[in-house]
């Protein structure tokens, strides 16, 4: 067998295996939001902070500080390449060309990541990114992908070659079983939202290629811009909590000509100046979905759809449909996008509930695979509303029960990176799930007083 | 990424991928039998014939004649290498050195495979190997491995890269689940007997390496001589049906100074002139185990053990123990080797039954994994007899349910290659299972009249 001597020598030289190798290796919505910020909120000083919601896992003891610093420093050395900028400028997104202003693309040419502050406390990483919003915002996905992949690598330390081989064989079998559960479900579609909590870049790359090959018409694209570019897929995603969080904090500091409660709609007003069509997706849960819908101005019903992120998804979906009907709108033209900790069972049940009509005598729990959707006594393909799914962690990081020695070293962690301060003042998210609130306790109380807690509850947070 | 240009060019040059690349890529018992034949029966003219017992599968239509000929011709071009002969001569087998006479090793130096006759009939291959026994005998394993692997390759034709990837991932997961079922069962041991019906050489190589790494103390070695040499494992196996079959046919032709019924013991008499200890394993089912044990001379109870190959294994094991006791021998020093179509469930149940004492209220069916052997209310590690397992097809070729499109293209086939003629006269095997008898129908009837059919039955033949 011929040896590739150069490769072998290079392997032996091995020093550093960069996790983020392109600034496009992030979620597409970051670019849409970045242009939003760049237009009107460029210089707002904010801090993003890394939080491990799975606090029982001491992530700080698993990952060597020097290695984490090297990975973060490497991201700071990256620049957008000419080809990447040409692709961003020239590609169609959600059917639209020229979504990004030429001046924004020119600005990206000189973009570089700002510094970070890293400390170690009680076995956890204390990791903050402070600076102007238009730079710090980009750390969210890079930091999360890096920490997740370093945790993967740490868990590999005690596994030999055969164990790694069977570990991936099992994960592939699991992935394929999921694919088989969805193959052939009429009208179903979903998107990969798994960048931030992926097992590794190369695994997400594998998953995306497998889905593209195996589920045409069902797999609609990926939130990962680099993978979308490489594999000629749709880049997907719209906006996130950081927009209302920062605007609300600015209002609280009297730096916005707008009431705090109004900022959640002010975000939409500003957003629709730049974007239209399928990009008009409301994220309603920053301060609670129930109050958001109840108090929303009528023009909000013109928006294309709702992304459900922290409420029990079946409940939230019904709430959105009822709201549309109460405002005299037909849900059939609207879109429900589910994106919170989904696995294949959730996707199938939610699709049964919203993507058609479940027939009398059956409930969503009776749906487990394609065959259930082919029986007209059980289900009719009469969509109540357009439905889609943003499938994240359990698509790109489901290695549960794959460890050959049955260790729990690869259970998904709930790692997040959220805006924590605006102009030195705490930023807050309430969310529909009490356990997913972020911010200082006093400030959370203030927001809860203001927005109320209608429709909020405690749900388990898996990822 | 650096490309290995030489490899890429070589891949593009791809013409022929040899299946058998060494004359050691065969079962060890072939060498023990070859020396037996070489000493006393060198020039006996025999024919070995290939038979597809799974006649519903038209193996002749799946495999291109030219490709089959190329593979068989390639085996004819092989010679034992110097290193291989040194290993055969210098290695310990079953604890013994110098098992092979120096003259035999010298004779092997000039060994080459004899011609074959290949025809195509009703969708099946008609494949005969005629010549002196000491050469034709060696075709059995090479021919079977070649046809099995060509069938594998044929089934790959319509699978794309992702499908192949998931196919192997699933097979690895299955293999690992089997390993996990056996890990930690006290006193258990087994051997790979899967050369002839393997999926491919490289897969058997993978399986053997996985077992060596994962089941130390339980995985005792392989029947494959090349893999034993490469991976420093024990080469295992003793003798097969061809010995009594040929000697019986010679007796029927009055070419042996021995009654036909006596030839089954004459084989043992000649064998023990060359071999001793653990190599004294009786294969009792050529004409039926019940008559073999009943009529056996008392010195046969000195032999180390019995290999069970075609009878219901639990029944055959009890029969052997009863026989030993009736002849005043203690079974505890003897060895039961099960070798017929085993899978992990059979191994666990048979080990429960013979490798210890099942406690009142339980039966072999209640044993499924290691935990069952740790409960002293269920099982005591007091071996009734020494037990071992020769695990074949379902170790090295279990790809059932691995096909991503659920095709049945990889179900194991029951392919055999048996001595069919001796000096132009039909050779016969009756076996304990009516369905596994081989030979002309008239001749089978004659042998059944002579040996009787005590203890024979119909059992499903999976592999």
C-alpha cells in the first residue's frame, strides 16, 4: 500500500486543529441581524456571556484553558474571503437577491472578531464578550460551537480506535433510523438548526450531506452559512432574542424613543424596513408569547409566521392559530416554525397535529412514522397552517447511548451565549419557560412585573 | 488537503481486486487434514463440488463468469511464501510445536492449486474440482470465500456511497451489540469459524481485530490461518467430514482394508498417529451421531471432545455427556464444541446449559446476557463439561436488516463445497439433519440402510 508520506509527516506534526475555519461557519440569521444592527445600532456597547445551563457538568474542568484560548484566538485571526463575500452578495436567500446592502458587504471585508474575557470559576468557564454590538454579536455561535466541540474532543481522550469506530457507527445508525422515520411523509419539511450545539463541524457536515442525499423535498436547507455555500443548500434563519433584549434595555435606559413594552414590536417595525416575505418571522417568546400576541398591533398579523422556541410547541401552535382567527386572518397562508429541542418524535407528532387533520379516535401520540400519514382513516393531508421545523441539537449532536462503555460523556449540554448587558445595564429574556429566563434576578422580576407571566410555565430544558 | 497522487492514479487504474491473496487465507483444519491426506491418501482421485443449498437464490445470475474465473485463476497463481512456511513450521498450535513434519512443509513449498471446471446451469454455478485429494481438498474454503465475497460485491452495485456508509455502520452496531451481550460472561469462550461464509476478507479482518481488542479471555482465536498469523492469535480447528467420507467411499470400492461402518473410527485411529491432546476432537455426525457414539470403541472415550455440527446442539450435548457417563468417563475433563449456524442467543443459552448449573425454576431460554450469569439464584459457575463455540456465518456475515433500502440482498446463503466423488464413485454425508445430507440419492439410501437413522431429524438450515 502506498503511503502518503507528506500526510503522514503532517499528521505527526499535528499541533492545532481549528474548529472554526471560516467566518461563514455560523448561523445565517446572524448576518440578517448583523445588517439590522449595522444600520441603526452599530455602536451600542453590549456584553455577550456564555452560560452552561447544565450546571451539574463542570465544563471548565474538562477543557484545558490554553486550548480554549487557542481556538478563540484563531477565530479572531479569521477574515471573510473574497469568495465568501461574493457568495453573500450574489446568492438568493429565501428567494430574494440583494438582501445585503453593498455597503454592508464592504464593511464585512474588514470585519474582525473583538477580544474576549475568559476566567475559570467553580469548574465553569466565565466567558464574556464586550464591545460594540455589531462585533460582539458574532461571538455567540463561534463560542458555542467551539466549546461544544472541545467537550467532544475531551470525551474522546479515553477512547481507543475501535471504540471511536463503533461510537460513530452507532451514531450513524441512529441518524439513519431518524431519516427512515421521516422519509415519505407527505408535505413535511425541516431545516438543520444544529450549528451551535453540534458534536463537531465534520459531523454536522456529514449529517447535512446525508439529509441532502436522502430526504430531497423534506430537508430544506441549513442555518449554517458555510455548509449552505459548500453544498448548494438554502441558508435558513431570521432573527433571535438579542434584538428585543437590546432594544428593551435601551428603552429602560431612556436611550430609545419608545416604551419598554413597545420595543418588542419596534423590532418588527425596523426589521420590515430591511426585509420582507419569508424573512418576516416573529419570535414571540422573549417576554412571553401570550402577552406578545394579545397586545400586538394589527399589522403584525401581516407577518409571514411565528417561530416557537420555548413554549410547549403544540400549545403555542394552537395559540397562534387562534390569535390569527381572532384577528380575522386565515392561518392557511401562515407559517409555524418549531425550533426548540426537537427530536424526530416531536416533529412527527407536531406535523400530524398542524400539517393535516387527525381523524376522530386518534391523537398526535398515535403518529410514529410515514405509514401513519398514508392512512386516510387516521390523517388527511389538509394543512391547517404551513409548518416547518428547525431541528437542532438532536439532529447534529445525538450521541446518547453511543458510547461503547455506556458512559454518559456525550449527553447534549444546554450551553447558551446571550446578551447579558447593554451600556452596563443588565439585559433580560423571560421566555415562555421560567427555566429559560436569563438576566439578573432583580431585573427579571422587574420585567415579569411589567409583562406579566400569562401562559408561562416550567418545562424541562434538555438542550 | 494533500492528495496522494499515486494512490488516486492507482485507484483510477483499478482492474482486479483479488479476494484470496494468500494460500494461508483458509481454515487451519485444512492444513491438519492435508498432512493426514499427504501421509496416507495423497493420490486418491476425488472431486469436490460446490453446492448452493439456498437454491431459491440464483447465485449464477448475480456473478459474472469472467470475474469468477479471474478470482479462481488468481488462487491458482498463488504460492506459499517463505515467511508463511516459516510461521507454519515454527508456530505452536494448541500448545504443540512441530505439528507439521518438515517434509510436509517442504512439500507445501511447491504446492499449487489444481484446475477447476466451471459451468452455468439454471442460474446456478456448477463448479467441480477434480484431481488428487491432497490438492483438490484445498479448494473448499477458497472457492466458498470467493463466491460469498463476489455475491457481496454484486449486491453493492446499486448502492451509493451514503448507503454503503450506513450499511457498514449498522453492521458494526450489530457486531458491537453482540460483543456487549457476551462481555463478562464468566468462563465463556469462542472462536471465529467464519472464513468460508464471510461477507468479505476485510470484514472478517475487522471482526477479528474487534474481538481481540474487546473480548480478551473470551475470544480464543480464529480458524483463519492468515488472520491468526497477522494478529498473533491462536489458529483453531481440527478435522471435517471429508475424512470419513473419502475413507468410506474407498471401503465401498474395496480399496480400504476396513468395513465401511468401521471407517468412521479408522479415521480417528489414523488421526491419533499424527495428532494428540486438544486436536483429538471427534466429528460424529457424518453418518449420524447416535450410531457413532453407540458403536464407538472404548478408546474413543479417550478423545478430548466432540464437535457438534448438525444436530440440535442442546440434544447432542446431553447425548455426549450421557455417553461419557455410560462408559464410565467424567464429562468435566471433556470438551463440547458447538459449530453449527450459531448466533449470540444460541451461544448464551448453550453456555448456560453446559457451562454451569441452571438453578431450579429457570431454563436456558431465561438467559440473554451477562447479568443472568451473575445471579447465583439463577446460575452457578459449576461447569458440567468444558464448552466452546465455533462461531461462523453469523459472526462474519450478519448483515441482515442493514440495507438502507431494506433489500434482502445480504441474507446469508447456505453455500457448501463437499467431496462428491472418490475414484469416480459418489461420496456421501448423511449428517444428523436430513436436510444436510449430500451425495447421490441412491447412495444416500444405501448409507442410511447401513448406518440407520437413529437420532436424525429435520432442522431448518439457515447457513
